[in-house]
C-alpha cells in the first residue's frame, strides 16, 4: 500500500508538511506489516501516518481518512545529506 497526499506525492517519513496551515513533519508511515514500530497501526487502522506539529502535538491519520484531510499539504522532502 502506498499512502499519498491529495497532490499525488507519496507520503514518506520525515516529509515537511503544512498541517492546518502550520508547519509539521511526518513522524511515521504505517503502510505494511513487518515493522515492529508500525505494525500496531496497520493491524488496528489498516495503516496511516503520524503528523507532528507545534499546535496539536501528534495526530494519527488512518489510511482510509487521508483523502479527507485537505489541511495536510506536502511541502518538501527531508534532505538526504
């Protein structure tokens, strides 16, 4: 399963985003079983993403609700330097 922003880019851990018009970052992407850090999210919600921002703290968005989050916008990838 590949999770994507409304704009079509794949959601990747570390992405810089706008979340409800404020800066945020993708903290985790739970899109497949096999990762002990994210398996619980896949089993419980069918996958999803955790967004971290200064206002809400951490927000988990289940995979089947990502298309409803118009306030989640891709900004940039984390530098791979």
